[in-house]
C-alpha cells in the first residue's frame, strides 16, 4: 500500500516501523509477519496518513475511509482518478 500511494500520489513515507523492529514484548499478538508494517506515516500534500498491517490476523476487508486536503478542484480530480485507477468504484 505504501508504494501504491507513492506511485499514484507522490506520497512521502516519513516513518516505517516493522514488527521485527519493535522492542521485545510489544509486537502485538505474535501472529504478525516480521516484515509487516506495525506503524507507518505518509505525507500526501498537506495530509498525514497513518497506516498499519494490523495485528497480523487475517480478517475480511470491510471498508476504509480516506480524507485528503486538496488545493483545488483540479487537484481533487487528479487525486480521485489516481486512487480509482484499477479499482471498483462503489457509490452510496
């Protein structure tokens, strides 16, 4: 996901902490893959995005909400189109 946001929106990854890099006893449930992302921060424009692979336990994907600040309508359209590329849009 981090590389997706870098490629699509020019995100700057400012922090990445993998489960294997966490102090002993703080790695969560112990089921997380060592190379999984425990904490990450991305900067996209004026927005900060915090991300994680969760606790490593497989769960069905439900939904996600993402709010980004954009400077104008043109940037909003470019951002939306980049994120929608290759995806399935569902309007409610």
